[in-house]
C-alpha cells in the first residue's frame, strides 16, 4: 500500500485550523492536529477523522512560546508516521495591544505564537521536510501589510511572518517550498460581539460578506498539493478587502 503523506497543522482543533485539517485529510493526508489548550476538541476532531479512515489523524499538544516544547512537538510529529510532508503554521494569538498599555507578556505571546513558533518549528522539521521535498504554508493576515488600529504587536508579528515566508522560500529552495495565505475577515474572534463593528467591516468588503473557513482551507490545499512551481508567494483571500484599505 502507498504510504500516505503527513501534514502537521498548528492551532488546529477548531475554526480555520480545523477546516485546514479536514481539507488535507479529505485530500488523502494523515493529519497531526496540534493544539495548545483545546485538548478535548482536538481529540474529538481526530476521533471523527479516524472513523472516516482508520489511523489517519492524531493530536499533539505544544506551547509555541517555548523552544523546548517546539522541539518535543517536532520530534513526536515526525515519529507519528515517520516524517512530515507539509507544515501549516496556523496557530496565533490575536488581541489589541495599544502602545500605551502593551506589556512584555503581550509582546512575547503575540510574537511567540505568530512568529517565533513558526520559525523554530520549521527549523526543527527541516530534515524531514527536505527529505520529502515538502512544503510550509504560513497563515498570515491582510493586516501584515496594512495596520489594524490598536493591534501593533500582532501586525508586526504577521509582517515578520510574511517576510519569513519570502526569506525561507529563498533559503530552502529547491528542497522545500514556503508560501503563505493572508486571510481577510473569515471568522469573528471568539470574543468579538459588537454588531456595529462587524457591520462596519462588512461595508468595506467588495464581495460584501466575510469569508468561510473553507476559502482558506482550499487555498492551503492548492499551495500544498497543486502548486509545485510556486514558492515565496502569499495569496490574499479577503473578498477584495485589501483593495481599498
Ligand atoms: N479569523 C479570521 O478571520 C482571521 C483573519 C485573518 C487572519 N487569520 C489568521 O488565520 C489563522 C487562524 O485564525 P483563527 O481565527 O481560526 O485562529 P484562533 O482561533 O484565534 O487561534 C487558533 C489556535 O491557535 C492556538 N494558539 C494560540 N497561541 C498558542 C500558543 N502559544 N501555543 C499553541 N497554540 C496556540 C490556539 O490553540 P488552543 O485553543 O488549543 O490553545 C487557538 O485555538 C491565524 O493565524 C490568524 O491570525 C484569521
């Protein structure tokens, strides 16, 4: 029987990450669902995928702020099925940090989850990604280019992730392709409930709706599976929002 390809998706128990997991699993990948604190939801997702196809999904916990934890995650991920073909850096923390009130903890948390984690996880997986001629997809944000008010640290972290995508695409070619997907408004943050703010955002999107998690998952699948001659690119998936920001 042909060996299945393996994808590791970070922050993947729910929302956009879970959609990417389902899409890659549907494409035939064995999936490693990384989570930070959402153990139960991650295991439920793995169980449902394993019911569809036996021994095709597993979960791994890891704190992306800690290098030791990243190293342990990478080791366990490689030993799950003997290697990794695709890494999707999706995990992220996101919240406002005004210049007046931001703390070192906010800095470490936002830069850690959005930039340091993806960098060192990629580093830890270089050997296996190289030997499989694998790929990395970083989930960025349209606000990597155009700042979101009161979110300077998050925007700086995503801008760094965009540059990391291009830098590593150059440095890791021809063995590993590195690309990014920049979502616009896809899912409201779990804490967001201000309808007025939501309407104001919708008003600015030419396609007049927020996106669906499948819009991001399909784009990730395209970059992973159907784009062997694309590296160093960041695809914007935002209903046209960034045209007039
Ligand atoms: N939602 C949108 O509309 C939107 C728009 C633009 C860009 N994006 C980007 O798209 C990606 C997915 O967005 P989302 O809204 O689905 O993400 P999310 O729900 O805000 O976060 C995804 C997961 O990241 C994990 N995470 C955060 N910090 C971590 C850490 N230090 N260590 C380990 N895991 C950590 C959390 O896992 P646990 O729950 O297991 O702790 C969380 O469930 C993110 O990169 C985001 O920046 C999203």
